[in-house]
């Protein structure tokens, strides 16, 4: 039960006998007591041990107490169990600020989020494209490995003489058959050889085959003694003399030593005075000899055939030497038919001091010939810097000291009728097709070389 508030003397009272008016403090205390009584009756009263001191009440009315702040002039206090109502607008703002401060702020939406997603998508697409490009080669190889190689059907048509040399491997023969359009692909023939239970044996010599045969038909023909042509020799254009003698021996069965001895005596062949060997004057063609033909007669047949080609082209006997030297160079450097005439023009332009002051032809084919690598048209830095190589046209100006191969009709004609142009450079950028880029300026040539290097990177087998 609540106690009545004690009576307090009032300085403003009228007389001592009259009941004094309650003070504002007593009225406030009475109201507080009545409120406490109601709360106990309702079951909502604060615990009995709650501090009701002025400092405690101030702390309970401090909206910042639970945040570790301290109201000016009061000691720090813990947050009240039940927040009191703010008594003023300032208090209400403070309490709202406190409540807002207690909330975890929601993340702001950034307008950059859309751009970030777009960048991620572009990166993923770029990686996918790069992966597809990187896997293109392996995928192509995988597809090729699961498919049968390209092959013709049947026995083919027409006739073609194919030369098999002593020491040729199955890979060499497959290349030869492909070059002469006997088989449709290298793999068609080579894979067939690998599938044989025993390695096939091929005799050196010339074989009469058909064009566009199936690999199986070509293999059977090469093993048929009837297709081998007795005393027949095939000399390809651009073959060096040392290799011509080997082919002659294989086709005629004349010992190689006899042919080499016959070739050493130049007095019987009627060559130009500048000649020091038969190089350049052994015309490339297909020859069939009668049994018993001597080594000297075999060689004379080839030399006389070259003189015939020069005469038919209108070359005077006095001009045979320089014509053969230039033609042999063109024969080794040119690829496609039309390129022969452009290659001739490049070399003639370089021999003109008004267009090419140094007069250096800079032909790798001549340097390679001087090193004994008659099958190559590429050289090393050391080889190009060797002054002791008389055929080194990187150091010695003008035409090489002699022919570097045995040219055919096309090279001779290009020598006599070069194309019109200002080209000073050329580079064969595709070694499979022989496609060549001709340039007048260094910048144009550098671009062509870059294209060739790119092709070489894609075809490491040529490196």
C-alpha cells in the first residue's frame, strides 16, 4: 500500500492554522508512488532492486547510454531494461538516431555492378575463343586420325615414269608418288606400307606407273617386275650432277665409279672453256639406253641434249656458259611456273648497279651448293659469312663461279625472257605450294618474311 506523501511547510502559506497546499515535489512523488502501485497490480513493475536514484533515472532517460556515450554531467550507466519515453523533440530525435545507429545499413546498389557483369562475360567469352583457337590444331589432328587418308580408286590412267633410288625409304617413295600425282595423299601410301606384314623391297630404277592410282594399286605395280623399265633413267629438273650420276648408275646398271671417271674427262664433251665439270650441261629428262651403252656415251647423250635445248632457245654457242649459270640459279630458286620469269628479273635487277649497288645476288641456293648441300636452299649464318666458299653470293658479287644445278627448258626460257618489274627481293612463304612474294622495298620484303615465319611456326616439320 502506498504511503501518503509527507506534509511540507510552505513559505507561501496564509496562516499556520490552515491546511497547507501540497508542494510540486510532493505531488510528483505521490504520482510516482501511485504509478508504481498500478504497475505492481498489473504485474509490470520493475524489479525491487532497480536503482531509483537521480543518477539512475538520468541514465535511464539517456538515449545514448546503451551505446557507450555519457550525458553531460552524469556518470556512465548501463542501458535501461525498458526505455523511457522521450520528453522533448530533441530527446525524440536522439532516440531515433540511436535506433537507426543500431540497425545494420543495407548495402547500396552500385551502378557499376552492371558493367562488372558485362566485363566478366566478355572475359569468359575471350577465354572460350582463345581455348577454341588453341585446340583447333589438336582437334583437327584428332579428326584426321579417326578418318581414312584420302585415296584414289582403281588403277588410274595414263603413264608416268617414277624413279626409285637406292636407299629410298618408304617415306621417300611416298613423297615421290605424291609429287607425280600417282597417289592422292602421302598417308594413303605410307600407312599402307606400315600395315604390311613384311617390309616391301623396291629395286632402284624407273617404273612405269599410271596417274591417280589407289595406294594399293601403286604398291602392287612397284612390286611387279614388268613395270620396271630396263635401262631407263629419269632426271628431274634442278638435279645436281653428283646426283645425276647416281641415277644413271641405278637405271643403266653401269657402275657408279665408271660414270664418275668418264665425267672427269671434260675434253670429250665440247663444253665451254669456263666449265670445270659437267654441272649444268646434263639435261634433265627421261632416257632409255640400249644394252651395252658405255658410261661416256651415256653422258654424251645428256650433254648433247642440253646443247639441243640451248640451240632451240636461240642461245649462241658463245653465250652458253652465262646462260646456263643464270638458268641453273633460277631453276633452284623458283617454285611455280610463272615465278621463274620474276625470279630472273630479280637477279638481273641486282646485277644492275643503278638498282643494286653491291651487286650481291645473296642466293642461299648458291651458298648451299658451295657447302656440298646440293639438296638444300637454306643456309646458316656461319655459311653465309664464309669467304672461302666461292659460291657465296652474299660476299662475292655477280653471278656464281659456275652452274649450281642442271636446268630445263623453262629456266632457260626465263633467263632469256625475264618478266618486267622493279623487284629486288622475293621470299617463298608457303613451302607446300611454292607461293612466293616479290617486293621492291625492304619494308615490303620484311612483311613477306614475317608471313613466311608465321607459316613456318604452323609447320614445324619444315624447321
